[in-house]
C-alpha cells in the first residue's frame, strides 16, 4: 500500500500567518478600521483575493476593482518584506524531522498551498529542493475548500487520492482534503479542525508508527 503526503505551508511548515497579519493590519489602519488577531484567523488558508474581500467586509468598506487591485499589490509587497527576512530557524517544530522520517521511509511528499509565494517561502527556509512537487496558488483555478489543489498534488505523487495523507491547519484545507477523498490530518486545535480524520496539536506529536501502521491500516 503505497502512500504519499501533501503538506499545506502556512500553519504546518512555517507560520507566515503572523506576517500576513502585519501586512493586512497595515492596510486596515490605512483604511481606518480595526483589524485584530481574531479577525486574522478568518484569513488562514484563504486565497489573497478572498482575504481582501473578508477584510473589507470586516471594515464595511467598499472599493472599486481598481483600488482592490492596487491594495492587493501593495499588501503583497509589504508582506514580502517579512518573507525576505525569513530563514530555516522559522521552520515549525517537528516539520523538518517529519520530512526526514518520510525520506527514511521512502514516502514521497509534495506541497499543496494556497499561497502564490510558496516557492519563495520554501527557498527562504531551505526546504524547496526537498519536495517532489509544488502545487500553489499559481497552479489552481479554484481555492480551498475546493479539492483542486490536493488533486493536482495526488497527480504529482502519481497516487490515487485515497492513498494521500494531507497535513492542514485550516478548516477550509481539511474540508478540501476530505472532499478529495484523502486522509486528512489536522494540525492545531481539535475543536476547530474536528472534521479531520486525525488531529495533532503540532508536528512533534506524530507517533513513530503513524505512517507504517496507523495510516497503512486505514487504506
Ligand atoms: C496561505 C495563508 C493565507 C493566505 C494564502 C495566500 O495559505 O494561510 O492566509 O491568504 O496562503 O497567500 P499569498 O498572498 O502568499 O498568495 P496556505 O494554504 O499555505 O495555508
Ligand atoms: Mg495553512
């Protein structure tokens, strides 16, 4: 029973949500309304365009298409200032060890992220070359919770969806994995991610026999 793994990026491999927050908050300040960390939760795993729409809803602000495009560009430029300062020390606990384990077991893995900056971020933390493939916000036409991003991931792994294990921190991502007929592993709060097939607070909690026994028994 050959299996493969698909990793989400933000919230699983690195925490870029804190940089998205700073850049979105700056835009909200500019537009004259409050944008909190609680609001920021709503943007996790959501595409850039959709994030702006949610932000504008929060501030009850209406903008022309032209203005929206302008702010999408300036937000991303601001966000990238933080990304360029990232290094391998920002890899989340357990992530590098998990990739080592998969290498040892001969299990292949790809990235399945909503971010259009995913290749750059992986390069910043020196993980780019380790992934068999990258499916990101540039490769999909439908954002999570649509399963497209993970189904393309399965193609890259050359595996049936049922043989793919998805690590996700966002509700939309868990839903996308479930809709793709994959095994979903929620990383983070169990109550929030209750739809996932398995759940861990972080990647250090994954038991040694997870791939060799737990997952293989499920498929
Ligand atoms: C990430 C973040 C989202 C962000 C999205 C798009 O998704 O969680 O908050 O809006 O990427 O990012 P960008 O503006 O870089 O294209 P993921 O799927 O890696 O968790
Ligand atoms: Mg995520």
